[in-house]
């Protein structure tokens, strides 16, 4: 236990892999890697830096003295310069060439780009795992008829697998959007105080080609194909908005799925995993609350509020930069990734153990099916020579009597009453023949099969995501 507040996202909900990406060690070791690579590249391009200095920088990337950094930052009120100073203490022969020609955003922004790229890659892998779980569910239940709902009122039957395919379709779009953002990310490089590279023009005696080559080599070392062609002091904050928007869309999709499951669990048609020793309520011992889906919705709701923050930040970065983005981004960007990670892993956990109560679903559908079958009955009676409008009125009148009886808690045999109506001219056996649920699901099974064939090549990449939850 601690007497300091800790984010529930890092202590309770997000995975170790994601929290590690946004840890102090990852961030500040990345800063040191950036400084070491910068020094080596400058040496290779002719600046007066020795191999011994470069080797010493690489040898001291991980041994960060955070106490020393904190002490220095209190004195100079500048986090980057505090780290430069502490790095110089660890690598004294290189102290005089650390950060040569650079501005603070060389390490802060490039490190962010590296971390965000890696975090998005983890999100992509987790999405693939979620889609893979849903694909198994959709394929298994692609032909199982269940009650459909529009306006949350009973409507034409669908199949349990088709409903899962609808959830998948949203998430597949999210996967494609995530891939697009990753593939479009560019590196900032080392561009100077206002993005003009003026300091490097001095260092390289006006040789712009060497500056371009320096930035190309540094970007390549960190896995980026190119740098932004123009920039101010920072990379464009529009990227933050694009990242948060795609994470927010993932939250939309997971929220929709979890909400659907919660609604269906109310009727016991579906149930999220419930463990043998799990307690649903401290007071009502019989309860099996959909707590995991409720948690998905709660976390997703928070994530969906964040795009307005990054949009406002991007819109007020006037001229070459302003620092009012810094504090907000330190909070919003990591929390968004941790939240998305938690939501997707929870969704994987739910889907992997999602239970269809087939007997309950069948009973629910068969209670509704006589009403849903009336359109088919009408069409068949017309084929036999009846007047469509006259038959419609007969069916409407009998159906309304059935609705009234149902609402008053009375038994009412709708199919029997229709069989007694001479206007329809159909026997009870003939009417019972139209009550097969599979007659009303249209192309559901075919649609699921076609969709799964389309998406499988994109989601079959191997992942080793642990989506168990402990609390």
C-alpha cells in the first residue's frame, strides 16, 4: 500500500506490457538511446565526436540515477537539461557533446513517437486477438436462430453468429484504422528550436545534405521510414488527435458489444463468464451481474471523452509551438492507451468465455415467433387466392387480441385462433409448419461465412496476449 494516489488504469486494469511502455524507465532510456544515436550519427558525418565518447553513451543507457535527476531538476526547473546533466555524470567523457545541436523536443517528441508507435502496435495485436475470439464465436453460432430486436423491441429473427459478426465488423474497421495510423507515422528527427535546422547548418558548415542524411539515419535506427518534411519545434499535434480518435472508436465498438451482451444477459439469453467462486452481490447471493461488460462500458465511456482534449490542444499550438500542450499530453496520451488496452483485454476475456443459453434463446424466440410469422402467413393465404387487405385486417384483429391477453398475463393461442378463421383457409398443421425459426433468419449463416472468409487473413497473425483478469 502507498500514501500516494496511483492511477487505477496502471494498478488495476491495464496490462503489464502497456504500463511498461509508459513507464519512466522506458521513456528516459529512450531519451538516452536518442542522444547516443544522435552522437554516433554526428560522428559518422564528420563532427568532432570520438568513438570512445559514443561507446560510453551506449554503455550508460539504462543506469539512470533518478534521485540525481530530481535534485538537478529542482535547481534548473527543466526536465530535459536535468537528464542531460545526469547522463553526463554517468558518461563523463561524453558530457560535452550530449544533445549537440538539438532542442528538448528531439528527445521528448521522438520518444513519444516511438512509444506511441509501439503502443499502437500492441493495440493492433490485441484487436486481432479479440477479432479471432469473435470469429470462433460467430462461426460456431452462425446458424443458431435468436430473437432480433429493433428499437429494443422484438423484430425479425437473426442468428447469434450474425450478431457477433456485426460486432466484428465495427472492430475490423478499427483494426484497419489502427494499421493506417501506424503506417502513416513519421519521425520528427533533430530539427532545431523552430524546425529550421539552423543549428545544424552551423555544425555542418551549411551542408544541408548531411542534415538530411543525419535525420534519415536516426529515423531508420528507430524503425521509421521518413521524417516530417516540415515542422516547427514539435511534431504536428494533429497526430495525437488521430491516435486518440482511433482509440476512441475502438471504445465505441467495445461499448456497443458489451452493452448488447448486458441487455441479452438481462433475459439470460447470453451470459458473460462467471467463475465458480465469484460473488455477484454482497447482499443478493443469487446475482450473476455482468460486471465485466459493465467495466468495459465504464472504461470505454472515459476513453470516448478524450478526443475533445487532443483536438483543443492541436488547435491552439500557435506558430512554431507553445508549451500548454505538455502537461495535458503527459496525462491524456498514456491514460488513453492504458484505457484502450484494458477495454480490449476485457472484451477478449468476455468473448472467450461467452455462453449462449440456447434453451432460453429458443424459448424466447418461440414465444415471439407466432407474431413474427404472421407476415409469412399473410403471403401464403394471398397465394391461395385471398384478398391481401381483407386478410391483413383479420390477422391484425386476432393479433391485437393476443397482445392484449399477453399483456394481461393470460394464455392466448394465436396460431390456434388463426386456424379457426375461415378467411385464411389454413389448417393448424399448415400454420405450425411456418413456425420453424430457421425459416426466418434469411442469409444470416451465409453472410457470416462470407464475412469471416474476408477478415481471417487480417486477424490470423500469431499473438500471445494474456487477457485474463484478476479483479
